[in-house]
C-alpha cells in the first residue's frame, strides 16, 4: 500500500487512470484480458490499493507513442479541471478549467458527430469536429503536433542558412536557483533578464562583431533537486562559418553581459553553467522534437513505481520534464501533480519558440508570418478524406474504453478504410455502453413510485393533522 496520501480532488485511482474505475467494474465481462504496462509481472492488485496506470490489452491495443500522449492528456485533464485562482489584481475574474480538459474530448460547438480524416500521403488519421486546446505547455497531444511543425520550420531555416554560407551555434542560458524559489520568481526574472540582455548596446556590439544574423529561442522548464529550472536554448545564426575557437570567444564575450543582465533582476549564476555555446546544427530542432514526443508511458511508470511504493515523491530526484512530472502524477505521485499544475499556470501564455526580429524574413522568405499554435493544430491537410463518422453516443463509449488513440490507429492500419473501426465500435459498444443522458426532469420508474408513496403518506398525515385545530376552533 503506498504511503503517499493523494490530496483532495487530485487523487487515488482516478489519477492512475481516468477510466480505471470503469475498467475495474467491467472486468468480469471482458474478452481481452488487461495487463499493466511496463515489464513488471506484478498482478494489478486493485483491492490492495494498487493503481492502474497504462492499460494495454494483450493484442497490443493502446500502446505506442500516440496512445501514451492520450493517456498523459487524460491525467492532465484530471489535474487541471479545478480552475486556477484569479490574478491578485483582478480577484473578481471568473476562472474556468484549463482548455486541455476539453481537448479532443467534447464535440466542438455546432458539430453533431466526430469525424475521422485520413491522409494517404502522411499515412495519418486525425479527428475533426472535436474541441482542441492548442496548448503547447499543457497538452501532450497538441504539443506533439505543434512542436513537430515548428521543428520542421527550423530545419528549413537551417538549410537556408547553410545555403547562404552561414553557420549556427547552440547556446544554453541558465541561472542559479534554490529548491525554495517559486517558479514565478525565477521565470519572470529569467525572461526579464534575457529581454534586457538583448536590448543592451554592448550585446548589439558583440552581435555585430561575430556577424550574428539573429536567433531562435526555445524556453524549457525542468524540475530537479534544486527546484524549478527554467532555461533557454538559443540557436544563434551567423553570417559566416565560425571555427570552434571563434565560438569559444563568442561565449566568453557574451557571458559577462548575461551575468550582469541577470544580476539586475536579482539572479546569479556560475561560469560553468550560466552560459554554454556549442557549435551544432539542429539542436533546437532536436529539442523540439524531443519535447513533442514526451516520455514513454511504460518507462515513466517503471521510473516512478519504486518510489511511490516507498511513499516518496520522485520530484527532486533528477531533471524531470513537464511530461515526466505528468506521468509521475499519473502514477499517483501527487507532489508531481501539484508541480505540473504550478508549471501550467506559470507558462500558459508564454511563447515556447521566439524568432528574433528579421530572422524569418531572411531565412524563410516564403513563410515570414509565423503561424499561431491554434493555426497549426487546425491546419488542413491537402489530400485527406473523410474516413468515417462517430456519433456522440459512440464517442462516449470510446472515451470510456480509453480508445481515442486506438480508433486512429485502426484507420491508419486499414489505410483509411472504416471496416476495422466499425468492428471495434461494435465490440466496445457492448463492453462500454454509452451513458444515455436522461431527459431533463425525467425520473426512473422506481424513484417515481417511491415519490408517489411518500406523497401519499404525507397527504395522509396532513389530512390527519389538519382537522385538529379547526375542530378545536369550532368547539
Ligand atoms: Zn490539446
């Protein structure tokens, strides 16, 4: 029995798997046996307080990176359902659950069915007619799509830079922080210091000296032994090819400027970690791709299992990415769940990727205006066609069966044909019958009969009580 006590509202088996309760209760009538993900041979001990995390049927459903992302999204939905508190200067502001709670979960306004489109060129299926959140920070599903497209753009920009005879270097900016520092303090200070650095005349002189054309900045948070660690990866683009020695000189010239900019906002750093510049192509793009992929659910599960059993949180052990925090929260590490909420609250609205002014025009003249995250998520694919439609009742069954990723997989396996999905739907509609929403005001027969009897008894009592005073009055 884990000694970790889940906090109210973020707890227990719910977090382990949102639909785990439904799965447990339906265990008897199931045709495909369920196993826990991961290599563990431990049987799932539901009665003993064990937690279902990833659930995989033996024929391999619901596994793979996309299924992992949907599972992680399920955890995010549970964690972010309670709205954040309003900002202190606007205490009356009405706050809502985070948009990730509706993402690919509820039908979009005006749509009557969920549509599945398939693109033969990409070999990918996707949903339409559902709400989406376009949140690169909170939603593993949207983040994967957005970062994949942004990484492609950086790849193109680097190709273009190489064609022009330029080169690139990969810089990492960090500041020192302590375990007790709040994320808001470190993040706000860090971003202000970076803005201040890039506006300094001395920085502009360094830029000119090394022929810097511009930069692409990616913001990344991790959580480790010393608390929150927001840092930035910056891809510097140079007009010529610089040698390793020149890159080292660039770093040596840049470091004092970064140190003094950070000091202005009360932040300190060490020479070893404050700034590091490496000559490398594609590092930012690799980083983005990595962010989009997220951790493998089964690996995260393995990673967290031992600690949870001993009642310890895995937060603080190593540098955990937000998705690793989310996966740990899914394994009932409530402290990681709290950290994930804090991270989403502080990072929402911040740009993950920033191009310095003029760089896009120079390297990507055809796509000078950067698409927003929402545009990337809603982007149409040229060759896609409608593979099939899912009614809202069937969609409820799919959600209960944790089958959102599975439907897409089946469409892809069948190269856009609906046959396998139709079979799958027929099966899960029996295993997970959709909830039939009761008409407003309609009561079940048993409840109605009970009410009628109660009313009759009440009327009988009233009839007996009521005549007394009047009878006394008459007398
Ligand atoms: Zn989303």
